[in-house]
C-alpha cells in the first residue's frame, strides 16, 4: 500500500514538471510570435514663425507616429543662430530658410550644413500703405528691403521684375547687393532693414519688400495685399525653402522619413487652411536646385 502511494506521488510530480515545461514552451512560442515593439526616434527640429506651427501639426499627426518619429519643435527666431545650432548638433534639423540663404550661410561657415529636401516656395512681395499701384511710386521713393545677403539679392531681383530698376548683367542672385544696380530711373532710395522689421517700417517708407513668413505674421497675404510678388518659375529656384541638417547626417534614415512627412496631403490641406494659399508645396530633389 505504501509502495503504491509513493508510486502515485512520483507520477503526479512528473506530470507537474511536464506541465510546467509545456507552459514555459508555449509562453516562449507566444513571445516569439508577438510583434516587436516599434522603435521611436526623437528628432528636434528648430524653426520659427509659421514653419514652427506647421511642424507642431506634423508632430501630432498619425503619419509621424507611423514613421516612428517623436518630433520636438524648438523655436529659434534668428536664422544665423538657428543654422549654427544645427551645425553644432543642438537641433537635428531646421526648417526656415531658402536655398539661397542656405548656400550663403554655408559659404561663410565652412559648408557645415547639408540640405535634406525641399518644402515649399512662399513668394516675396512688394507692399505699400501709401500707394495702390507701383506706377504711382514717386521719384526718390524710399524702399525698404531685407538686410541679410540672400534676401537682399532676392528683393533686388523682385524690384527688377517689377521694372522699378535694372541690375547688372552678371548680378549674382545669391550674393548680389545694391552696388549691382545698373539703372535706377526713379532714383529709389534703397533702405536696408532687418527682415523681421519689414512690416513694422511699412508705414514709414513708400514701399517694402517683405518675405512671406514676416508678412503672414503681420496679417498680410502676399496674393491679396502685395502690389507685386514672385511667380513660380526658374527665377525663384534660389527661393525654394528646404530642410537642413548637420553635414554628416545628410543620409540619416530617420531624417529622410521626416522629410517625407512634409508632403503628406493632410499637411498640404492644413497649410492651405491656415496660411491662405501663400506656401506652395515643392517636392523635388535637392539636386534639381543646383
């Protein structure tokens, strides 16, 4: 009898061990079949003004989550400071500058940045509170234009397109200056001002060339309020906006995903709704800008 009891106990113990082994095996099999946790990459993007708003919208989007990106937007309201922060790795990417501004910065700062992708074109416009037609602009009129190199040349080309002056044949669309004016029939008094102050000085001058970001922030719509503005075409290649990063991160896979997010249909709809059709999507290779 005692022998039978011992035999039964041994059998129960064996069954328990087998059951535990099977349970562990099943759990291991279940774990192996479970989908791996998607990795999330954090990207800090430096921007300013309306661009910051757009990237905050993108940061909250399902597309960003699906791409495995956690996007933090950091406001830095000075272009040179923002580019330097990018070159030093304080931010991963920046979104604010035109192709011309980018090239000018790189030329004077040792090619420390790389362009990732195109984003949009927003036209620069000529605005006035005193006149409703450029033909009414008087002799000796004061015209305010941005004082940073890229936007100085951009404004001068816009004034030429508006037939208010003529530039030298070898005018550089990136680094051209007021010294490159070949003919100034109205004897315009060109006044260099900080780009962001363009809307503020509008009442003190006869005409002002204002970039669209600054115009939007002051309640101006380039397609409705400007007396004249840039049109999409070959002449505006240097004015297409881009994303830029530190030079050694140009091929970073996560940053390439970030670039693609900008051109989502939902983002285009958001831009049209909030920025009055003044930011025109440009989705083309960086190589096409050279």
